[in-house]
């Protein structure tokens, strides 16, 4: 599809194919960003701002409320799954290929509606955000960069992130923290083990505490978030004939958005009292904000019962700015990053219809 202009007024499934077939693995988003910027620039009702390979398109209709609808344009590496294909399945057609689920089908819905939502058919001002570098380290994230460089562009009362949710609403998200819990020992020759202290054996207490731990289910704004606490890495020892003097267990705690990151860290310090603990990563969660009028109207337009988002998404970046946010987009998140990544075409149409209904209500 390279070199062909994007048609924002045609079929949304064909638009999904077009943007998926412009390969945009993280760090290589320029071609797709250029195509999106060029396509949106044809519409006089949109102000276009570019920040690196992120595109922001804003309306200025003078309405009382402004909402954000956002999605990332990068993908994980291609695995022999481009160009896209339309494939028949038992129940309906699916669009197969890299990015169809995570998350270019959602981006295609954004693009089609950005072109269509003029002052005559919406009672909201809308900021459309198409950002880069979501699939890599957080420091490179395009949405984070915009929030640092141009925070005024993200001023709104409510936000929707078009991440894959199976065309259902998933509110907010759990937070995530990773810590290294370290057991110390004394190094010795394994033939004279009594001369040392085995740190790997000492780490058994860390694992025992994890095995005994019962994760909570926490209700936040009407949604029940399941927490989890797990060892995800373990490292100890330098040679097969040496008693190890250090063993490090990396632990990931997914905590409900009612907790702050500081509270989550304090909880882990209490749980692993007696061991050295070092935090390696922390991302705050996000409350769903379903009590906001915009959110209530969106839930009504979609016509589904909201569910909690257990994983972390960029809705947390909106929450950090004081903007309640939900996840809503086509595609099964379990298919994200899979070699057979594919999205039912009916979900793409359903998301377009629900967003259109909400925006034109």
C-alpha cells in the first residue's frame, strides 16, 4: 500500500488493511505517520499538530466538552504476517496480519471518524491522538512525550484508548510494580559447603511467602480488579562448584487502581520484611471514572457492561493528568502480538458504530 493515499471515507475494514500494510514496527513509524498526517490535513475542521511521529488532530467547534480518542500506530516486529489477508472463518470473516489487533483496527476507526465528525454532527470537541513508540520502553512512548512537551494538547474531561478489548468497554487499568528481592549468603567451595551460607536456599523463604500469599479482588468505581503477585525471574550462583552468596527473585505485583504506586511498594516491603528490596519498575494504575457523564453516555452508546482492565495500558497516562479513561477497541487482546494475529471484521464495524453513536448523540 506504500505511496497510496489513505481513503478516510471508504470502508473501515479496507482502511484497516491499508494502514496495516504500511509496516510500522516501533522506531519505523515515519511512513505511516506521514500518511496519517497527509490524510487528515485534507479536512478543514481539524487542526493538525505533529510531534515526532505522533499526530494530534483537534476540532475547535466551541462545544462545552472536549474528549480524547487515542491509539498507537506502532507494532511489534513482523513475523511473516504481512501483507494482511481477509480470511473466512466459521462465524465471520477475519482480517489477518500484524497490527490488525494491536492496534491498527482501532486506529482505522479513529481515522474514519476524525474525518466524519464535523461541527454539524457532534456536540463535543474532539482531540484525536495517533502516537508512536508504545511497544517499547516507556521513556520513548509518544503519548508520554506529548504530555511532557505539549500537555495542553491533552486537556479533556474524558478519554478513550482504542486498545483491543473485543469491542467491549474495559475501564481503567491495574498498576504494575517490579521489585528485586535479594537473599544474601556466604560464598564457599561446594565441597566444603559448611564454610558458607547458601543464598539460593535462603531464597526459599521468599518463594514460601509468595506461595502463601492470597491476592485481593478490589472494587473500584463499580469494577472489581483482580490483583496478582508472582515471581517472574530468579537468578543465583556463579558456578556449579561454588556455594552462591546471592540470589535475586524478581517479583511483579499487579495492583488495583485504588492503590498508589507508593502504597504498592510499601505493601511489598512489609511482605518481604527481612530481605533487601529494590524497585526496578513502577507504573501507576488508572481509575475508570465511570461516574463521569461522558463515560455514562459512552457506556449507554456501546450497550455493554464495563469490565476491568487487568493489564496496564496508556489509560494510566491520562489518569495521571486527571483525565478518566477507558479502553475500547476491536480485537481479542489474547491475539495481540501473536503470529496469527487477526480481528473479526464485525468488531471493527461495531466499534465504529458505537463511537459514532456516542459522538453524534
